[in-house]
C-alpha cells in the first residue's frame, strides 16, 4: 500500500512534524493515508486535464488544399482563436440553459477557407474523441460563425463541459440555425474535421490498402439495420464489402491462430479501447469492412461513417454482434 503512494515522503514528514517520539495511532495513520491518496489523485487528475488540452490536436482531412490530411496542434489552434467571440446560449449546459456565454474559438469558416477545397464539397463532418460524429452543410459553415470553441467565459472548457474543443452554434445571434441544427449537432471534444469524404486508405499490418484492392476481393452483402444510427435509415439496408478474414488471406498475412486483430477507427478513443477480434471470431461468421450501401451500391460518405465501416452480420453469435461497429476504420493490426 505505502509503496504505491507518490506522496509518501510528505506523509512521513507530516507525521514527524510534531516530533517522532509520539507514535501516531493506527486510526490517525489511516486518516493521513486516505488524505494523501485523495490529494495525490487530485494532482494526477489536474495534471492529466492540463496535459489533455495542451496535447489536443485537430486533424483536417478529406478534400484539403494539399490533398493530404493536416494536424493543428494546440498552440496553432490558440493562434487562430485570438479574437473571435460567439455570445450564445449553450443548450447542452442544462443547468444554465438560459444564460448567454462568451465563447472564444476558431470559426470553422476560417479553417475551411485556409485549408479546404470549399468548391468541391457539400458536407463537412466533425468527429469527436468518443467517435461521435455530426455533419453540416459547407455553405452554412461559410455563412455563419459556427465555431470550435477553446474557452467559455474566459476559461478553458472542462472535459465534462465538452472541452477542450467544443463545436458551438451562434443560436442567440442567428435563431434560424436552431431549425436546421439542433442540440445533437453541438459536438463535444472534436478531434477531426473531414471535408467531403476521404478516399479509402487502410493500414493493415505493413500494408496500405485502397478501394481498388478491396474491390478485387469477394464481395459480401448483408441486409440488416446498421449498428450505429447516425445518418442511416432505421430500416434494414444492404451493406456490401469484404470479409475481414479474406483481407488477411489476400495480403498473405495469415492471422495467428491463437491471436487476432485489433481494429481502430478515426476517433482517438480507439487508442485506449480498440475493438479486438480473435482469429476464431473471424472464422465463425461474416465480419465485414463495408464500403458500399443500398441497391445502387453507393460509396459510404463521411456522414455515414465512411468510406469504411466495420460491420457484424446478424448471424454472428451475440458476443460478436454486440460489439461496437467501428466507423472511419483506419487501422487493422494483427496481434499474437
Ligand atoms: N462528442 C459528443 N458530442 C455530443 C454527443 C456525444 O455523445 N458525444 N451527443 C449529442 C447529443 S445527441 C446531444 S442531445 C447533446 C447532449 O448530449 P448528452 O445529453 O449526452 O450530454 O450533445 C451532442 N454532442
Ligand atoms: Mo441527443
């Protein structure tokens, strides 16, 4: 126990302040110990919060001017946010839903003008740390000061309030925005902006795989409801793609029989909680990388989590079909 306590020397110093001749009682020791643990946890949590903000990045992907995705770090975001304010209610701050807050941040229009091919697309999709996504019309983003806020009433935005980067709409100044964009469009902890839709580019072990490569594999079609609801019909739809196990066979990269594969999507959340499937799971039922949907086999837009989504056939055993469908699949890593 004592060994795990980072403040142990301090605790001992406190114990010894009154001279170390009088032994503290076990109860007194227990109080000090609990105190120190609590203080220690708070320091660790405060540091984590500070680090979280200064280490936050915003990726801009899809139809960018350079054709490549780019990443803005925190100092760059701060520099872009110097003097832009949006004074609005915050409908997600349910305890203060009437109050008008002073948000400071980066107007999305500035990011689009600077980094995106604005004439080529209609949609811009925001992806958040927790894999939440919301899609807006680019003309609205160019017309209204919809903003990625970095501070609220002059304070950094706490994680619990949607920080460090919170997509806010100028509801108070432009009430008409409320009709088109409701509270579900306000996005907490935004980590990615996708202009239009990206092209398929998967990292699979040592390989980079594009759509042409996936199209050479046997195509499988499922007909079922989608495992996440955003932007999809709630009825059954056709989903076409390739079996995960066929991907590894075709790359001549057999998965370890006792191991499996880790699947990560765009959201940073997958770094801590990737979806893991065993080689046995993949043999058991159809687990697909879906690239097309509907009768006319349309490509999957960013609005629907595309270009590549991980899908489980409803024929899979419940322990598999209950797993999270991964949107914006980017990386498949074999594991022993
Ligand atoms: N990152 C992120 N932003 C989000 C959500 C979410 O789950 N994650 N939920 C949306 C929805 S549907 C609503 S109604 C509001 C409030 O969500 P809450 O009730 O889960 O706080 O935040 C929106 N923004
Ligand atoms: Mo919601």
